[in-house]
C-alpha cells in the first residue's frame, strides 16, 4: 500500500497500486497491450489498482450504488476522479474493466501480489486470497515506478493444504485444478459453492482480511450467473475470472 499520491484511493479501499513503465514490461505483454489498446503511443505507464480486504466493499455500500456491478462502477468512478485531480487532462485509457484481453495475473506477478493457489485465485502472505484487481489504465504519467514485492508463496509451506481437502467437488485432488469439475459442482442444486468457494474459505492465510459474507455472496453469485449465461450462449462472452 502507499500513501501520498494514492491516498484518496487508499481511503476508499482501493489500497493496492502498482505503476509499471511500459518500456520495461515483458515484450509479449507489451505486444498484447498494444494490440488491444490500438497502440501504446502517447502513454508512458500502466497503473494497476486493486483492493485488499473488505474496505472497498464497505465504501461501495456507503455510496449506495445499485446496478449489476457496483464494485466496477464505484472503482472506475473513484479512479477516474483521482486521476483527474492528480493529472488533469493527461491522456489515459482504461484497459480494465473492459473486454480487451489483459493478463491481470501476469501483472500481479510482476507486482509481487500474485502467487498461484491450488484453486487458481491469486494468493500472497499478507492478504491471503482476499485481494483483487479493480482497474488498469494506460497513462501518460511520470509516477515513481513501484518496486515489486518479494515474498514466497504461502502454499509452498502449507501443511496439509486444507483448501484441497475442503473442496466438495475434489476439483484439485488430481494435482491440478479441474475447472470443469468445479463448474459442474457449482451448478448442482445442492451446491455449497453457488455463492462462495469452500476451498478459499478453508485457507488459513490472511483470514483477518477476508471479505465480508455479503461481498463473497455477491462475487460468487455473479460469477455463477455469468457461467450460466455463457453455457446458454457460449459465443456471448467468457465468464470473468473470479476474485
Ligand atoms: S490452504 Fe494452503 S495450499 Fe491452499 S491456498 Fe491456502 S496456503 Fe495455499
Ligand atoms: S468453488 Fe467449490 S468446487 Fe470450485 S474450487 Fe472452490 S470449493 Fe471447489
């Protein structure tokens, strides 16, 4: 987390920020960004904003937003308001939320936020899996570049791996994550994972930052609705990554 230039975002729970110099991103990521944004000309940096813990949801609720995706709506409004206050009319382009392909977990790895967990949601020592990517911007800014965090994956030394044991679909018991098995279970009438992930809740890391029950229900119910929509009309768009 950082204060100073990002303090307005910290104050509403958008408390993870990472600034990347576009010139220093891996070549494949730069090419993909260039293709999906119509070219990187005119931008110097990529700004990635996330949240850790339940503070963002509390701010969203306090704002009283309705709509089907109040977290996206709130986060975009907060980030664009912050950007205009800090940088006026400096060029910016929103990459996420949006339909453009963007390797959020790759960026999270570069920032040191993300290690893969058995259930494929990112994890780290400090927040467990209770963090998420909210907004990514290309910007013509000269912010100090964020130093990557360095911490080992908590999964490396996790005795017994309770997440794997807890999954009612045994979706991780073959040594990899079986997405189809997870989805098939989630869609059953008696599923315990329609509005949450039992494995994620079973993880003992970062539990002090766990989202509140209402946010967990909101996120997982939405992702299940998207899965159902996608299954009904597979060409209408893929389900977004759950975080
Ligand atoms: S329970 Fe252990 S293996 Fe599973 S996500 Fe948490 S730290 Fe990693
Ligand atoms: S959502 Fe349920 S079925 Fe899927 S990985 Fe989590 S615990 Fe397993």
